[in-house]
């Protein structure tokens, strides 16, 4: 990230940037989750987020603030991004959570989300159905600080 001309790859969807390369099996599990459509029993449909995974070792251990600045510079209208970081990995090779980062302000508000919720979060934020604050507040209500869906 020290390179001043560093750019994110061209992305169709919201970037999910990998910054931890310690556990390949956890990353592969994350890839499986992100590339598998979410089935909604309530609605009887499946949907998938428009997410572009960026698996580039040059982002190893990059601070969230640096990723946010880079994302805003490359695509000023981008409103948020996701990060797969060290905290995303569990000891048993699974994915614990991802980090969502709000790019709409320079404070880069953030919350953690359970990986399977990425589709719901992306769809609702991209479609302006909900705002970042609503998801962050839901994560804050969880005992572990992770958004796991809205309870009834």
C-alpha cells in the first residue's frame, strides 16, 4: 500500500478485499459463502450480492483507513466495502466474520458481519433500502458485536 499509484482492480460490485493470508482454508470457505446465493425461505427466492473478491497479497495487513482512501479515490461514488482480515479467521479454518466499512464519511464507520449475511447487507445498502447505521446498530446489539441478521 506504500505505492502512491496503487489502485483497486476494476470491480463490478462491492469490493471484498483480503488483507490476511494466514489461513487459506478459511479464505476458501469465505469464497464459497460469497459465491453461493442466499436462499430466503420467507420469500421463496435466492439472491446474491454484487461482490468482487480482491485476493492480492499487496494488500496484506493494510489498514482499513488506507483501503478506504484507495477505494474512494478510485471510485468516488462507492459507498462501502468489505474486508477479510485477520479477525475473519477462526482457529479451526472457518470464517468468523467480515468487516464492513462505510465510505460515505471520512470517519469510515464500520461493523462486523457474519459472512453469510454479506448478500443481505450488500443488497440492502446498494439498493438504498437501509443505511449503514442500521446494520451497525444491529451489530452493536449482538453480544459479540457481529451482525447476524435482524431478529423478529
